[in-house]
């Protein structure tokens, strides 16, 4: 059991990082979408 502890923590860390990355992506996407909506020239 203790042998897998660091590995499990590493997986948890990766999951956290992927969630942060996904959140960043959706934030960028929303920013771009709202910019496109508020600025008709770029459409």
C-alpha cells in the first residue's frame, strides 16, 4: 500500500493540472466568443 502512495499523489496532481488546463481553455474560448459578439467587425 505505501509503495503506491507517491504514485497516487502524482495522478491526483495530474488530474488537478488537467482541470486547470481545461478551465483555462474554456475561459479563453468564452473570452474569444464574447469578443466576437461584442465586436461585429471580426465576425
